[in-house]
C-alpha cells in the first residue's frame, strides 16, 4: 500500500471533523437555525452530506491512521 497518506491530510476526514464539531456546538450556540430558519436547516444538512459524498467520490488515496517510518 504505497499510495496511502496520513489521516490528517485527508480532505474527507477534515471536512467531516469540522462538520461534526460545528454540529455538536449548535445546541449550545444556536447560530445557524435562527439565521437559516427551520425550513432551510434540513437543506443545509443534505448539502453537507452531499459534500461528503463528493469528497469520497474523488478520493484516490487510502488513509492510514498508523504512523510508519
């Protein structure tokens, strides 16, 4: 498996980590729902899921969670 990169260089993992972090903060600091309204909030969630799917589709390298010298 020579075509492997470290996990912290993966756009998909970084994107998902950011979304998970921001989503977990939303109940404490409700910023998006008041700005977007109740009807647009689910649309945003679909767009974020679509973003994840696009990143997975263009992925060309594997990811390693173990450091190798």
